[in-house]
């Protein structure tokens, strides 16, 4: 037997279904039409004719707090009157369902807009019947599991989206030239020093990320060309000078701009960076600068490349962002340290001049694979800096393992300056050797040299050469900033012993 349901009206005017637990109903009407919905749970609907009103009248009806959402709907294609009616109808439908009438735009598709009202959503769309004016229909709906409803307001869950940002400006050293700025949190993985501060090699990884973000306008054809295995960009050198630390709670801001093109074919570019740490609640503070050189090349064979002119689409972008070459421009691009160079104290030993250099201290070997490779197909340049960091730490940890435990209570070596000149390409499935030699010992630090080799068929083909200056830093009593400190005697003894 079919059960007869009866709709009753509460004193507030809200309709209810008598004797049917869990079943809800809602109704709306205007002078021309009526709308009703029914279903499980609270229901809400509204039907509102689109009527012309000046902006001041709409804000008086909607409330000033809804003005940003009104403008967001207008920027998405609504007229003022459609946007205002949409918000009015959505708020009425939400109130009928007992939902929060504070609305946020979740998603829109064409003329339809899905608005978030607390835990529910209100679907709104314009509709024209055969009689009467155009209307906005508003229906309270539930977002299905996995439904794409657009971005969730970050503040609802305590996220700070200002830690993630990509901005463009022209406030670099060359007025009017593009500066690309990226913000991102310093991750746990990157905070790898004993003191849980930034490990130096990660900056070189960031350099690669920023240079790729900076070519976003032509990224699609660039990626397609690189993926053919015939074209690429090779790194000629990478250099970073550090004069501060960054910690896991910091947000990093990387700023990137281009220097003049150079080379016989104009296909060598110079990239410039500065790195700022933004502590919680604090002001940005520069802690490092970097630069690198790259050249557009044609890949002639396995690990064999030759410089070529820039492709037209890429050259067109570079013409807009690259400054002209002149002594004045190059002088302006020279980075100025935020502070004076760290004083490493008196030299205790310096390598004699000449190609022989100082004594070899340690060699670390690595077997490459596709994991170290990239879109071009060669070994990604930043791996060279990772290898050198491993070789450095392996040597000093073997000399004094007690200094490499804990959180750096006795201090730690921190990179102050590093530059690698890349000479040849490394490829996947090759064996690489990073040989570290001594260039100088100071009271509060060391200067090291690295040579990177490919080991193949009994040969050692040199791929790169580097200089690495590191100072010994130790915590100040009372938990203040770490400061340069005397190099532990056990390390001095081991280094000087290698020179005899």
C-alpha cells in the first residue's frame, strides 16, 4: 500500500513532511513560478528574478562582507545583477537548509556556479522560463565523494599560502628587467646540517628549479624539443656564496634574473639569484647569492654536444628579459655581499702555486643511473654538488666521528663559497669519482678543491673542477646565533698530516 505523505507548515513558514523522519522539503516561488525540492536530509532552494539594481543597492542587500565574492563572480563572467541575484538566492537556499550563509566560490562552469556554505554547497544557475524574467535557481546539494569543488580556504585548516608564491617584478639590479620570485618552505630533507640548518648543495637544486620556472611562457615547446634527445642546455658553471643560515621553520624566497647573452653564437646565458629567508613573523633576510652559466647545444652523440644558436621562440623571450651587454650592466650584476666575508683567521698551510695543487685527501665514487638524469638525458648538473658534499663529509667524519653525532654541539663545517666549472657531460650508468684535495688550512676553516672524473675503460676523463671554502661554526652559549669558531685540533692535525 502506498503511504500518503502530508506537507505541513511551521509557524516560521518552513514546510515539513509530517510523519516522515529524515525526509526534507523546501519550496520557493515568485509572481510567475514555483520551485519545490524533496529528499533525505535538510533541503533548501530558492528562485529569484534577475532585477537591475545599482551597486550600492546590491551591497546594502547582500552586506559589505560579500563584496569580494560579488566582484569574483563578476570577474568570472556575471553581470552585476546576475552576480547579486545569485548571491541572494544562494544565501536564501542555504538558510532554508540550516547551512552557514557565509558563502565562498567553490567552482564554476559556464553560467553555473557552485558556492560553498559551511559543509554544504549551493548550486546556482540562470534559467529563463516561457513567462517572466530571467531567474537564478539555487539548490542546496551535497558534494559527492571525490567531487572536484575547487580550492578550500587555507585559513579554515590553518595553512599559510603566503609560504608558496610565484611573483614577477622589475626591481632587480637592472631597472625594467624581469625578476622572477618564488617562495616555498624549507623542507625537512633540506635541513641536513648537524645543526638542522640548510645543507649547501640544495641551493644548486633550487637554481635549476627557478631557471625552469622563469621559462614558463615557452616551457611547452622547450620541453618538446628537449624530449627529442637532440637538443638541450648544458651548465657551464654554478657558484654560490653563503653568509647566513636557514632553518626548517623558515620560508625561502628565491629571486632570479638574467644577465647578458654571450658566446660566439649568443647562446650562452648568465643566470643570477639571491636567496632570502623569511622567519616566522620576521622580515626577509638575504643569506646567499648564486649565479650560473648555461649554453644551448645540439646533442651530437652520447655525452657529446656543441653550441648552437637559440631557437626563435626561445630567443624572442630572451630578448624581452635579457639586458644589453655593457660594462655598466655587468658591474650592476656583480653581487654585493650582505655582510663582509667570514674571517677564517690566519693560514696554517697554503698549497704551493701550480697545477699540482695540494695533497689528495679523499675520493668517493658513484654509479649513476636514470635517477640522476633529466629531460635532456644527461646527468643533472646539481648532482655534482651532491657528490662533493658526500666526499667532504665522508673524509671529516672518518677523521673525527665524535664530531658528527648529535645536533652539532661541538660545531660543524659550513660552506661559505662553492663554485664548480663543468667541462664535460656525465651520462647515466657511468662511474663517477669525486676527488677532494687540500688547498688551504686556516684557524677557523679550510679551502678544498674537487676534481670530478668519469671512470671508463681504465681512463679518468675530467668532467669538472671545483673550489669549496668552509668555515667551522659553533653555537654560542645561551642559544644565540652560531659563530665562526676555531677548527677542532683533531681536524687540523689530520689536514696538516696530509701535507707532509
